[in-house]
C-alpha cells in the first residue's frame, strides 16, 4: 500500500511541477568548489642566455592560471618544497570574512615553512574580470605569480561584445641575479637595488633584448575577430605603458570591475593593476605583423630598467597563401610609438578616463557620507646608517619609506593572529597617526629626511565609511606610488597635483561613477582621494606595489573590528594555519 501511496496523482503532480519549475527557471548561479594544488618548487629557467634556479609554482614560469566563476569557492593547497618560506596573496580578491586566506606574510598568516602546506579557502563574491596571485614575502613574487580569471556566473553575459577568444597577458621583470640576493644587498647597504635585466610578456623578454629572439610571445589572431586581452602588471618595480602597433584597444574592465568602455591606442598599467581590453583585428589579412610593446613610466630619481619588452601580433594567413614562397618573416613589422618615460600628463589623462559602468546591473555604490576622514603622506625618506658600516643612501644614510612618517616594521608574529587572540599589545600598537605633521608636501623638501619606525595599526569599527587622501611628497623627489589595499575595493573619487586643498578640492569629487579598484597610483607630486566601506572584519595590509618601496617600509595595516551580526565577524582560523 505504501508504494501506491507515493505514486498517487498528487505526489506525481508535485514531482512534475518541481521538474518543470527547474527547467523553466534554471539556476545560472549554481556555484561550485574548485580545487587547485600549488607545489612550490625550484626550477631551472633560461632567459637572455642566462640559466638560474628559481622558485616557481608547479615548475611553471609564469605560474598556472586559476579559472573560476563569480560565486565559486576555491580551495588551493600550497605545499612548500623549497628552503624559502612562502605565502601566496590572491591580489584583489575581497576575502569577505576569510582574512586568513589573504596571504601577506606576517600580516594575515605566518609563512608556510619548508615541508609544510596550507589550504587557502575563499569564495569569490561580487567580482568578475581579471585578478592575479603572487608570492607575498620578500621579493619572491618576481617569479611566483599567475592569473586569476573570474568568469561571470553561468548564463550572465559580458556587458560588451562576446570575444572570439580570451588571452591573459602578464607583464613581469626578469633578473639574471637571484632577486633575494638583490633585495638583501640593497637592505644591507641602504642603497637602491640593482634593476632588472628585462621586462617580460608571459615570461618572455622578446626580440629587442640580446639573445632573446626565440623567447618571444606571439599572439596569433584571425582577421575580423574580437579578442579579450586580460592584462596584468606583475612587474616588481615599474609602471608600464603598453600599445599594439596600428591597433586600437577598448578598455572594458579594471581590477575585476566593469568600466564604461573607451578606446585608446596606449594604456598605462601600474604594478598590481589589471586591465581587460578588447582587440578588434583588421577585417582582412594585413600583409604585416605588429609589435606589442611595454616600457616603463618612471617618475622618481632612482635608477630603473629603461628597456622595452616586445611580443608579436601575427595574423593567420589566408589559405590560398599557404605555399612555400610565403613567409611571415618577410612581412613588414610595425612598431608602436609609446609616450616619453616620464609622461605624467598622459598618465593623468588616461586614469581620468576610467569610470565605473554604474549601470542598474552593475551599480557604483560610492559612499555618499563619510564617517572618518584620513590624510596620509606617502614619502621616501632615510634612516641613520648603523655606526659600524658605510651606507649608500642619500648623504651616507639608508633609504627608508613611510606613510605619515612611520616606516612600517614587520612583526615576527602574524598581525591577524595577534588581533584575533587578543595578543596585540606585545605585537603592534593601535596608534597609527591619522594625520601627518604638516609641511609644504610638494614644495621645498625639509632638511630632516629621517622617518620614524614602528608597527602601528589603524583601528576602525565595522561598517565605517572611510575617505582617505593620499598625498605624495617631494622629500626625496616626487614619485608616483601605486598603493594597494587588501580586503577591499575602493572608489577613486578625486586626484590632483600639488598639495590637497580640503576647502576647494572636495567640490570636484566624482561621487557618481568613479572607477572602483584595489590598486591606485598616487600621482607624482600630487594626491588621490579614495572612499570605501569597511565592511570586512580583519587586519588588512596597505602598501606601495613598487616592491623596493615596500621593502623600505612604505606600508601600514588597518584593523576592521567585528560587527554585531554573525556574518560581520572574522571566522576562527583554520586548523592548518601556518605557525611562525
């Protein structure tokens, strides 16, 4: 009787209704869990006729790509097989309530030691586009990096033309020397570090360098197609101009946030930033090949790698030309014209064109009211030379860098652990200065260039609406600084040159459709204003993405306290969190 009961017309009707409902209303947002395994290995790699053993993920340079959809959970097991301590940062991932997975060493975790492993566990919430991952300890990110490709949820189209093909393009820097030796020597002598020997596109320096013609990235394209290029600047110390000869690019996304599309022949991309562009190929075979090139935008007084990386855009030849007499090598090769190395006006005009899409589907939720306003100076400076050595910094000092004249001293215990377990008093102080000592920031530099040193954090309540003005200074020469904030996207509501004027400048802020990012260039000799909502509990690093400046102390951290509700609290640490 029981079986007959379950096959009653009412029950069968319910089954049929459920089935029809599922068919009519598919679940495009069904998220999945994706598993990755990162083995940290030494690998011999040869570039510029120079072979070196270097730290890699899975023996690959650049490292493997991570592909996920918005809403997916990622479980990435990192196993350390090398002598160096390692940690991996998932650059630009919001890490909502998952601060233990953010990755900067001694900030959210102790590094993974030799022979140990750690599973990074996080969910991608409200992001789609291109981000990237990289080592976040010392200078290991020079070789340990790769793309994060975030596709929209299933069934949700791009808000632009569907591309024929998608291609990640990662800019990097190649050093013949071991980068750990480079940074250690600089920190020991107090001088500037040796610069890289080449820039790379997808790990390849290209034909403009000696002994490098065979190591050239080639983008093979078909006429009349649209390609989505996912650009990532993973260079250690340089902002880059990029262009493809005789082609126009349409910018559609920055730092995994859609922007109002605009066309440009040249773009600027700072370390840490990502930019998605559409490349429309020529309608017919052009009987030519085209260089894609990148070279630095440099504003500081220090030395830098003044060279150019090139890849080649190669069109597929029509089938009737595929006979022995046709040779790609015989075709003319066109080169793009890039701006001068210090072209700040181009940099400014380009960044001013970036605007949030601000549509009903993708709104720009700019904080309209401000709970707390902060003013940070971003400066290079000096520390005294230890009495028993000679130093190579300015006037025999050691280079240092600071935010509000505090050069950040790295702790030996992870800050997030100290905060979570109530041990902060012995690890850091909560008295980071919210305003600098006033001076003419972009005028004649002060005589005293010495910085203070300490592990000072800035504590704010959950859901604080923050406005932050970051001001470049001329203490050791004005310079553009790409600042990256972990754990948050922020809106770039204003920027300008000279000293920020709190009476006049806010009147010009864009609170309607400012670009939303995770890394922004503080203009050389100028300022930038950002706003964000502190809706993510934890300890969040903020630092210059020029690695040399980070090493010198141009970094700080925010503590965002727990809110009252369960989904507003940092979760307890995972059992396998690395120990110091």
